[in-house]
């Protein structure tokens, strides 16, 4: 029977993803991933993993963070226009989707991107 996992063991890939989605470092599952709501920390304050040396997490956050809500909002707007909904509703409902979803999707996208890059071994430790 294997020994129980120590809190200092690296997390499994699934636990690392869960940690990243909770805003924790995917490498150690203890350090903070975000400095502010949408701003990644430079490094993990526990294991010194550098989260975004090349800026790709910010790019992924912007691409997916705006792209995914637009993929929902545009068909919604066209469907409302096609059903002769009032123009304010046809424009307002998609705008509300974008405004409401972008921050959550940006944060989610950055966390998943850092988890993916860590899992692929692209992230380094150090200051
Ligand atoms: Zn860490």
C-alpha cells in the first residue's frame, strides 16, 4: 500500500487543475496564482514558479476571454434580430453576456493556460 500523499508532494494533474481554478499555483497547489482579480502574480510565493514569462497567459486570457463570450453573444444577437425582438433587447442582451462573462472567462483562461504550460514543462522556477 503506497504511503498517503504528503502536502509537499506535487499535485496530480487533476488536483493541479483544480488548484489553478481556485486561484492557486498548479505546481505546488499552495501559492497564489493571481495578484488581483484578473492579474497573474509574477511568481509563486511558495515554489517560485514563474507563471507568465512570455506573456502567453495574458494573450490566452484575452483571446479566450473575449472570444468565447462573443461566440455566445453574436448568435444570440442575430437570433433576437431574426425574431424581430426590440432593437434595444437585440443589442443589450448580447452586450450583457459579454460584459458579464468576460472577467470570469479571462480569469479561467489564464488559470487553465498556466496549468497547461506547467504540465507541459514550459514554466521555470526562479526570481
Ligand atoms: Zn507554487
